[in-house]
C-alpha cells in the first residue's frame, strides 16, 4: 500500500463526561481548518492532497471523530447544531481563536450547524457533496437521504440494535477491507471509482475505516437520526461565507440538493463539478483549501494578512505504511 502522511498529533479531549478523538495534520501554528468526515468516517478521513497542502500553506488541519466512532464516546445530540457545544471547548483547549471548517457529505450539516452557532469564530465554511435538510422549508424534494425522515421513527427506536449490527459487520469485514473497498469502487459511478482506485485515497479510506471502527460504529446511525429531523437552525440565519462543491452526477446527494442549499444560504457560492459523483471534491482538496484560505484572507484587515513561516521541522510530514 502506498504511503500516506501520518497525523502530526492524535489524541482525545474531555468534554463534559465524554471524550472526542481528533487527529491533526500540518503546521501547529497555522490557520486552523476543522475537517469533518462523512457518514461513515472518522478523524483520519482527510485526503492526502489536503495533508500535503497543510504543510505547504501553513495550515493546521484537524479531523474530529463524531461521537460513537473512532476514539469518541457515543453520545446522541438533540440536533445537528448541538455539536457546536462540543467543538467550541475543543477549540479553546487547542488554543484556536478563529477557524475554517470543511465537511464531506454527512459532515456538511455539522459544518453549517457550527457556522450558525459560532459566526464570530468561523471565518469560512466548505461543503463537499453536503447532505441537505430533510424537514421544513430548507428541505429539497427527493434523494436517498430524504428517506431518513420517513424512517426516522424506526431508526430512532432501533438505534442501539442497528449500531450493534453495523459494528459487527465492520469488525467481521476488517480482514477483507481491501477487497471490499475494491468491490465498492467497481460498483460505484465512474467519478467515484476514479477517486477510490487512486492509491493515496485507498490508503486513506482503509486507514480511516480500520482505525475508526475499533470502538464501534454508532455515529453513522446517530447521523441518520439527526439528518431526519429539524437541524436546530434555519439556513437563512447562517452568516458565515459558505463555498460548496458538488458533483453534477452525485448519486447519493443529488446536485439539485446542493444548488437548493446554496440558494437558501445568505452568503454562499456553488462550484459544480461536471462528470463527478459524490466523492469528486476529495480529488480537488488542494484547490478547495486554496479557495477557503483566499476567502478567509478577504475577511481580514490588511495588517493581519499572512502567517509566520512554519519551522523547518513542521514542513516535513511523517509517512507510514497502512
């Protein structure tokens, strides 16, 4: 398996009576970018181009395990927005004042929830094939994720058994993870297949899957429950600039959902990706980071532009085999 850049730092953070797992890449003195994994996923679901760009652009990329996956204690939020009450103390503990945030797929709603809750700290938000609301006026019609609203009573009632089944499947399939990922790639639309068959992305997904499932897989079930109910905020109250990348051939979150969400946000820009499906934005991670940094800088007074150069050791990424 090809090498991937290892996290510079990994650990857990105590929040209330629980812990959150996190992994950090890049320059510890750089601009902080929180990278939210998809559904399923965990803290290491940060693509290799982004890990490399973190050193080149003096960024501090931090992946966070949502509760119930990786090193994070299981916990069910009342709404998507409640996740911000865990993120804010984590930022304080890591000495982070302002930050950017990116979310892939199921991580997108959590990015928007944090943007609504922390508009004075989040400088810019990025969505990659972000899931759209399923309830109320912010909900576009159709799409696979919309089924979560119809199945919400069942998923909520069967939350623990479903989590146990998902965990058992993940654990039993660990020895066959490589073959399973290859099969999934070959069954995926062409755009996603291109991403999944690239060695560096295969390495990332396998590493994230094998490490993220060690403590169980309750997080994806809780994600589905939260997607199927009110998110705790209306989209038109999100004041943070949002940049959204969406594959025009997305088979999981329809492109029209991405367009609809952007139309509901006060300050948002949509970047259509022709020929790409759900994971296409991962292949453009470096460009996405550049766009978000440029947007961040545009919000700063001129005297605050620029960052101190990273120390030489911070520019040398460690690499390992998976």
